[in-house]
């Protein structure tokens, strides 16, 4: 069965600090990978996605993620965070052979950026 | 662009009451989903629909029913609400091919 593990449940950091959120998945096949962000009181929005090709994926708002197939990981990074990056971040996985598009989400990481 | 629209945004129910959460998308997507979001548990799939006329159970279907009324609309019904169903409910849709899921604004449901 698919599973997604996000390493940290809560992260607190100061503005301008670097951010790295871990995501590991378990799935017996090739996958599509996603990072979603949920700002307070809002719905989930896509930050970035990986389907194939270059394992280093760049997304919106300066975020990037690296797919390391051998480690079943898809970690999210941002070199310098801003207060507006305070949000909850979700990693999600979908099997490429799953035409139904069932997404498996991680538990989420709450990120708080202090001024 | 409306995208995925959910109604209502907030709802308080008494235990045993029933209600239907509505979801509509205007992106001509085939697949639609209902998730519930609980603290520390991420999003868990309740039901999904790969196309009009088809539905299937997800991870946590007990206590819920769904209807894929047409390609645009996918409703979630709670027949007899329980406090354990207090949650935030998200509807999502997805097109064919290599695409992501698009989410609605959510419905915050409290069962007392």
C-alpha cells in the first residue's frame, strides 16, 4: 500500500532562514510527486510537481524539490523564507499506473516563520 | 475562474442529523474526490469518482455516501452525523493525463 511520511510535524524558523522539509514515500512502482501548500484558512494550492525528467523541480514562490529515487524521497527546500511562507505543507504521491488518480497525502508539516 | 466550488463553507450539525456537502467544478475534469482533513493526519480520501456515473470507496468511507450527479457535480452525504465526523472537508478534481488535483475552499463541519 502507498504511504507518505513527512518527517517534521512542526517547524519554527526566522525570516531569511533556509527551509527543508522531508518527504519519503512507499510505493511499488513509478510515481508522480507533489507538494501542496495550505495558507491559514485557505484551500490547498500546488507548489510544485514531478512527473519525469530532471529530478530537481522548481515551483512557485522560490520553492524547489529534489526527487531522489534511490531514497524514495522528495524533499522541499527554500533558501530564504519569508513571514508569508507561514503555512502547512503537504507532500503527496500518485502511482503513474493509477488512472483513477488517487493521491496519498502525508500528515503535513506546519511551518511558522517569525519576523 | 471558479475552479472547484464547495458549499456550504461552515456547518454545525447535531448528532444524528443529515446533510449533503455540494461540490462543483467547471474545468471539465473527469476525476473528483472528497477528502477530510484532521489535525496531524493530513488528508484522507473518503470517496472518489473516476468519471460520471462511477464512484468508489477511499480510505475512510464509513458513515458517508456520494453521488456523481453529472460530470460537474460530486456530492457527499452524511446520513446520520456523529461527532467523529467533525472535520474540514475538501473536494478536489483532476483532469486526464499528468495533472495535479485542484481543491475547493473546504467545508468546516462541526457535529455536536
